[in-house]
C-alpha cells in the first residue's frame, strides 16, 4: 500500500506538527502545508474520485513548485524551502508515487510538476542522489509502461486500413519532461552519466513500439539493448512518431540527444550490417533484420583479466551507426505501407463500376501519407548533423537502401497506375528534402548532366529518360502524375534541377536565329538585360506595349474582355517574381556572368548578320527533351483534361518567373526568330486559338457554353460531373466496360491538317447541322471548353509576367 510509505516514517511525518494560521507565513511554511495535504490524501487511503477532487492534489503539486521557483528568484541560491525539499526526500517520494500511479492519473500530475520544477529552477538539482536516482527510475517505468489503448496507433499491411490517432495523447507530459531534461544535458554535459544504464545490470527490454509500423516483424525495430545506454534516448524512441506536437517535440529532443558531446574513448558501439551487402532486406516487410543480439551486435566480448572476474564493458550512450541504419529502414517500411494504387482523379464513366469483377482502388490514407512526409523531413534533419558522422551515415543508407532498393524499382514498375502512385508520393516528398538529401534525390531522378543534351543520355540515366517519356504517356493518370513531379522539381528553386532540365540547352543560343542588324525588339532586349531604359522613344514604348498585348489578344473573341482579371494576375506576378528573386539570390554571380555573355552575343549579332554560333548536328531536340515534351503536352491541350492542362501551364509559368534572362527571352518573346523545329510558346498558343475558333463554329452559342463552364469551374462542380479521359482507364478497363473513344487529335498535334479556311482544324464530335446546345455537351466537349478557359487565363498570366518582368528590370537599372 502507498500509505505504508508514509506510516513507516511516523516521526518524519509528524515533525511538521499542526500548522497554525499566522497573519503571514514564510515560503517554508507554505511548502509544508501543501506537502501535509498530499500526505493526508495517501494516509487516509481514500482513492475514489470524489476524495481525489476534494484533496486538490494538482493545486498542491503546482503550488509547491511555484514556492521553490519564487524562492530561487528572491534568494538567488538554495533557500530554506529548497533545502527542506531535498533533505526530506520529497522529490524521491513524488517519483515513487508516479511509478505506482495510484490512483490512476497521478503519474501525469507528477510528470507535470517535475517538468515545471526543472523548467523554472536553474539550481543544480540533478547532481543530488535523491533527485537523479528516483528520476531515472521513474523514466524507466514510464518507458516500459504499455501505451494506452485509447491512443495507440494501429498500422496494418492491409492498404485499406488507416492510421487511427486519438487525442488527447496521454504521454504528452512524459515527452515534455524528456525534452526539458535533454535541454539540461545539452547545457550541462557532465550530467549525462546520471542517465546511463548500469553496465553491471542485465539489459532491459522496455516496450518500445515498432516505429512506425507497430508490426513485430517490421524491419525498423528500435530495440533498447542495441540503441545505447542513454535512457532518455530510449524513451524518446518510443514517442518518435506520436501524432502532432508531441511527436514534433520528441523528434526535436532526440536530435538534441544525438548532438550531445559524449566521450568517445570510454564507449564502444556496434556497427550495423553493411547496407551495400544487405540491400534486399529493405523491400520486404517480412524480411527479418540481421542478428542484433547483445553478444554479437551490441557489445563486444568483455575483456577478461587473468585470475580475476570478467568485467562488464561499458555500452555507448547511443549506438549511432545502428540508429541511422534502422531509421532508414523505417522509411522503407512506411513507403511500403503506402497504397500501391491511387484512386482515379475523377469518377469513371457510367458502366465502369457496374462490372462486379472490377475492384476499385482504395482511397489514399492521408494520415499514412503525412507520416511518410514527416519521416522524410526527420531524415533530412538528421542528414544535416555533423556530429558523430550521423549525416554521412544517413545519406549513405538513404541512397543505398531507399533510393536504389526501394524507390527505384517502384518508380519503374510496368503497371501504369502503380507507377503513377509512386510518382505522386515522390512529388509530395520532394520539397521536404534538405540540401544534402535534395542533391542526392535530384541526381537519382534526373542525373548530373552538364552541357547540351545528347541523344545517348537515355542510356546513361534510364530513370530520367523514363520520366520525361511518361509526360506524354497514353495513360493520362501516369502522364499527369509525372508532370506534377516535374512541377515540384521546377518549384524547388534548385539551380541543379533547372540547369539539368532546361538551361543547359539554352545556354548556347542554338534555339534562335541571329537577329536583324537593327537588333532585338525592345521587350526582348530588356529581358536579355542588354538594353538599359533611358530615353525610350514613343515607338519603343509602343513596341513594348505590343509585346504585352500580343498575349492578351491571342484569344481575342473568346471572352468578354481581354483584361478581365488581369490586374489580379499582375499583382500576383509581381509577388511571385519577388519570391523567386529572393529564393534564387545566390544565383546572382552566375546570372551576372550569363548577362555579360548574352550581351556579347547580342552585340556581335548587331554588327554581323548571319554569323551565328555554330550549331552542329544533333539528333535530339535543340531545347532538350523535357521542354519538347512540355510543348507536346501544350499542343494537345484541347484534348486533355483540366488537371493536366493546369499542371502544364503551371510549369510554364514557374519557368517564366525564374530570374534567368535567356529563359524569359525564349518563353515570353512573341517575335523572336527561332531555329527550325524549335517550338514557341506564343506560336503554340496562337495555333490553339485558331483551333478553338474553328471548333467554336459547331456550338449553338459558344460564348454561353463557355460562360456556363466558367460558372461550373468557379463552383467546383466540373470535377464531380466530368469523367476522366479514356486513357486514364487503359490499365484497368474491364471487358465490356463502357469506354468512350478518344477525341480527334488537335491541329497542333497534326501538322498535316488543312488550314482553317479550307476545313476545320479538328473534326467536331457532331455533324454541322446538329450544333451543340448549351448544357448538352458531352465529356469531350466539356474538356474542350475547360481547355479553352485555361488557355485564355494562361495567356493573361503570361502577359502579366512579361509586364512585371519588364518593369522590374527597368527599375533595377534605374537604381
């Protein structure tokens, strides 16, 4: 019984006497009053809820801590209240009460009180044996205690299962205490020894959840006996993946533990199995780990002394190598638990689900996806640590085990819907990588190529070539997922990604024909940073305005006003340009070098007509395979779904925002003379506008249909009514399913099509005498209307970007 703890020391308990009620009491008297009230609750052995509430135990515990804290602030050193607190072993008694947790819930109160004590008092309390010894025992008890069933996470290998997280979490108080204690050890490293396992005692086996899966055979088990002897580290591993702020604090405290200045000469740590010799252990969730018994992996054979007993070897506070190895295996386990198939982005057409043999794909587990992203962010943090070679080990295991053995095979799988799922998961993780893992990740996806693109690069980096080829895959789901991945890579503001995909093919200027002796037009010259605006003539200003208006009027006649919403695009463009300039400010030196090179080329082209940079023979596209595929997607925009068009136009917009003169001049110039076979953004939009006008003739009221679709998009109803394009169902369409025939290719995709005046650019879905009425559009007609709206808005965005860039360049030169 808990009451025996107090009754066995009768003289100690009765020494307080009866507390009088003087007009003013000292801090010591107040401390005794609160302690006497706590004793009375346990001596009376009334552990029902009513007695607990009447005792006001939480208020007494917090008041005791406040008294000690206030005394320290006034006295500045150990005062009578603190001395009484230590000499009478009140802290030790509270820890024992916390271990027993009687009545249930008292442990949480005591953990809160202890956390407040170490947070508010700077006095060296931990060196006292009556403090660190019972505290160590309490931490052990809390670490070994099973997790409450109300807040357990359940992971299952079944892809339809979900991660169930309930709040509030009962272990938040314990994590708070661990975080505070870790901060204390970081400030006072000499206290680390108080929280190490006793080397003479047998290894403990605390209940540490299998992080993060919770499956006994999971390959990322954090076993206490091979993770080191620091009990704070063992306890934090148990809460590493708790939901919300609790897990965030646990991970932050664990990183602090990893950076503690441990002595290097007094400890030994075991090395994990080499990741280069056991890569096959990662992909299988049922593959057991290599042996990790204390005799073989955790500690070496204890040295023996002739004629004397065997001396136990001191175990390292943290086994850094094994922790890094198992942490990366944990990422692989979570990656394997992600659903291998994603749901279709839009409901299938009527009749597709009517076939009972068709199993619909399970919904994406958002909680599990967030867990995967959290794991990526945590690994990125670890990769930046320089202490104890943690960053180097994490980076090596990440490349060998995750990228090569897990992500690569999943990304290159032949099933389109599975490859699309992996691609979208990679897209979610891409922005979370830190600098070390980011460069490794980008090299894995797109390689480290420099110089103009060569035709033989596909054989040198198969993943890059496969991803670029998938941008125009027959499966719309796979193509859109791949474009989303490239959109994320372009949006990472990484110079390596931009150079690899785009800039290395534009640097030589092979995409353009040399300008006329009069030089480039003013707008193009400003974008190239080769002309400073000083005394522009009215003709020059008119030419600049014409360049901006060219994008605004390319779809003239398809909308009520070309400037509708333009001011919003202009404001957003100015904001985005400022963000991109700030994110790419370290590129200033390289950009300045490119400016001088561009200026030299432009000046030479003004003096000598026809003398251009030798282009040589090249089998591949001049602007590179990525840009070529991007234009191929845009050319067929009228036959693509809404999501695909939004992603493609978004990639073009991101490229235009970058502070790269050559890139802006190529994409935003409407009158640049390009080399044969080089696509033009303005030219492509102009061809699409012509095709839209040709198809519009087959609608009873094209403007009304367009306006109706605008309203549906504004209300968010288009996605719920429009089925996906047939290519999205290529992998899963059953026999007998109702699948529409694909629409007729657009004129942009068919150069052999006749001009608009002779025949329509693309055959409509109905005969001319049966015009499409408002509200009676089929799925292909709705996709066409959506594409027309997206392209119209995209032209406004390009005009706004061009105007904002010109203004920004002129303002920069004016300073």
